C-alpha cells in the first residue's frame, strides 16, 4: 500500500545493543525536564517562553520542546516506538515527565504492556471484533539544534505510555494543549520550516488531530501546493483519516487530475481509510473504470481492506472482466486476503473457470495456501479435471 499513514502503527522495538545511535538505555531519557510554570496559558506563549528559557539556560547543544494532545485511538494501538535491550529498564515519557506510569502499566514494564496490548489486538482481529476506541495522550516533541534557531530540525510523535529517544538532551515540557491552540501553532511552524524532514513531521502532527474544520483546509493547501511530491502524498493519505466529506471530494479530484503517480496512489489509499459510504463508491469506480492500471491496482487493494459484500462482488467482477491480467490477478490476491476466508468461493470459481491460465494459476496458488477442506477439495477436483 502506498503512503505514510498515521493510522496507528504497530509498535517497533528498537534494539539498542545493535543501534549505533543509542549507546545505552540512559540515552533514552532527557538530561533534564524543564516545566512551564503556567501550563494552562495559551500554547503559543508557552512555546515562546520555552525558546527564551533555552537561551537563558544556555542549552546551545540542543533541546526538545514538547506538549501533549488527546486523541481517540484503538485500545491496543500506539503511535511511536519502544526501545528494548539489555541495558536496564526503559522509562515511558509519562513517567519521565510526570513521575508516574499509566494505570495499565503500574505493575508491568512498558515493553511488556505493549506486548500484552499487541496480543490482545491479535485476539480481537482473530475474532473479527472491532477494536474499542479510547482517549490516549500523544506527545508532540520538536527538536531544536541550538538556541539560535526557531526552526525545529525534527519532530517526534509518541504515546506518553512509550519511551522515546531524546538523545540525552533537555526537554522543555509545556503540558497539555487543545486543538484550537496546537493546530495553529504547528501550522505556523510548518510554514516557517525549511527542513523537509521537519515539515513531514509537522504535517503528521497536524493531521493527528481529529478536527476536520481546522485540519482539512490545511492538508488541502499542502496537497495542492508546491511541496515535494512525498509531502503532498502524505497529505493525501492523511486527508483520508479525517473521514470528512470535503476531504473525500479533494481526494477524488486529486486522483483524477494530479500529475504525480505517488500522490494519486496515496489519494486512493486515503479513500480506503475513510468510513464514508461514498468513499467505497469512489473506490469501486476507480477500481473498475480508471484508465491507468496502477491506480486500478491500488483501488483493488483498497477494496480488500473494506471487505463489504459490495466490495467483494466488485473484486470478483474485476477478477473476471478487467482488461488487464495483472489487475485481475491483483483482484484474486485481494479475494485471498479477505478475513474469515470470505473470498474462498470466488477463488474456487476463478481457479476452475477463468479464461486466463495465469489468473487461474494465481488462484490455485492462493488456494494451496489456505488450510481449508473446501480449498483442498477444489484442488483435487482440478487435478482430476472436474470443473
């Protein structure tokens, strides 16, 4: 699938012992944490104070400025990374900043909490149950190379319940921010930033918020602007996560008119992320009728993610009737990836009756990967010439 997605990432375990960037677990924590004296004051003023405080304290070798927002997320989902290795216990950001652990982690390590959450998420997926959403605290951390710049070199985003690499630098912590304060501040820093890496992080930080009225116009501006295609492609992916009617129309137009294949593919993936019924209709239309094969393939992959009856019937139609065998095979692949073996009857039909030998062979291969009596019987029938 194309694109950088906020959509919550599986937590990555970074092995310190084999990473040149982190010599020991001690480097994960900040050298010190400096707190704003009035954490309920306007965020822009808190941020200006942080930069002034950095100069006052002589933090010329670099420092972080951070604050947190709240976001609805899957109960077993995380943004960020945890760091594991032999060099002692890793400290979660919340424990580092506030001197406490989250309630779910009071009696177990952060790493074990993450592993337990991943295990529960797998069980939920196997049972086909949707993941319960809960409010979680997300830290947005901006790294400044020196006190003489207002341009962050990079941005780190992480659940407070995870550890993060602060590289031994001080952290100036500003407290909690509301959308109406954090989004304008991040947008302002994006517009002023000259580093593409920082702009990518700031774009993601804005898109984390679930305030479509504030986020969608910004993402649309970036998508239609002159930034690098990689940045504009990210904006297209992030638009899909807003689940907003205006965002849907922007993505449709982008797929039809943008000159960049990368951006068009990410816009298709943005449609996949949406839960709006109109997004499914758009995916079906692009999968069946778009003139460019690569976009049809991307839309077919998106239909597999939807896994509705209408999406499945469309995949079967494409598997038999698309003008390109590669797209047909991609539809067969999508049918094989459907949960609970929903695509099995369609795979059997393709394997037994499709007019293209290569497509039939692809379906037969997928049947062979399925541990199912019906799939095995279909293969036996094909071997015996029973169609």
